[in-house]
């Protein structure tokens, strides 16, 4: 299927995201720090925003990306600073904030004794979604329609990642957090994911996406935040980040290596 055909498929499926609470940024992180004791400073005064855009969150392993995701979800309690989702303080209004979020963790832990369809139905029920038609469309889009009744435990790595992505993105969350979404995906699936992210972003879903594939991050991101050892060392458009690195004409992969590594 050509990219134009995929784009038309993606752009005609869903209505715009819920426009309520639009006076506040969808994601606001203000001077957030998190220490795991001793000298392990996972986050050190991080401040950033994301609103109606795709924010690429990049850094080397151990830079603090997963800690930031877990703090946004209130799965990890940050030591200081404030995180708000559409105006909701995640520590004071965790339930309200989480209802707006779809999350794909880097390490997927799925119910292996459920079929793909049963797993998605379970997630839909937990999120009060009556969306059987949407689930069918997602499975067809990612080529899993003929594997929907197979146990998740029998899925390949790529199939598991697709099911995790569907679970995170169905219902059109206001904020989607995708931690290493490309792991296990083939080239066609990466393209399908990119097109769906672009379509959903245009319709009002805010994305924060982490990946070590810099060409993907550069292509989909409106802005990029670079973490190094828990600190935000660059933040802005790709052109701005290049300027901050002093490498205005360099490939973005080289810019990332300059900023993210010692």
C-alpha cells in the first residue's frame, strides 16, 4: 500500500481528540528532580512542555527518559517540581490525569494467556471504551486481523509491540507517551506508525516519543528534548537543537551524539 493510501486510511478513521481543558498545556513539567539515593540523580531540574505536537524525548541509556515517563504517570514520585496534565497536578489528581494518557512502556508486560483481541477488549473495558470497531480497524491497520484470536504468548516481538501500541493509542488519548515504540517493528510497520502519529497529532493528540532511531525522531518531531544524566541539555526544534550543539549543518545523529554523550 502506498504512503498516500495509508495517509488517507489514517486520516479518515477518528474524530478529533476531546477539546476540553485546552487552556492549559497538555503536558507541563516544571523543575522536576528525582534521586534514587546517593549520587544517582535520575532527573535534575527538568522543565519542558508539550501541547498539540510531537515532542521527541531522546538521550543515552540511563539519561532519565523512563524516570520522566514514570513520573508523568505518577508511577514514580518525583522529589521536587510539578508535573501537570491538562492542568491536573499528577500527584494531587493522579486518576484524572491518567485518564487522559495512553502509554507504551519500553518493557512490555502483557497477559500471555489472553488472545490479542481479548487483551485489547480488557484494556478497552478498563478505560470505559465501547470500541470494537476501532479495535478491528487497528488490528487490520497493523496486519494483525488474522492473528487476533492467537494467544499473546505466541506472538513475535513485533506483534507484541503492535498490540502494545494499539492498547496505548486506541480511544485517541489526549497525551500519548511512547517509550521506544520501534523496537521489533519492520520497515512497513514503522511507516504505518509514523503516519498514524502524524494523523493523530494533527487531530489534537499530544505525543512524547522516545527512540534511538534519530532519523525517525527528527522526521516526526515538532520539537526535541535531549536529556543527559538527568539534565535537559537541549530543547527546541531540530534546527534550534543543532544551533544549541554548535552543529547547524550536521546530521541529527551526530548532533545527538554530541549532546547526549560525555
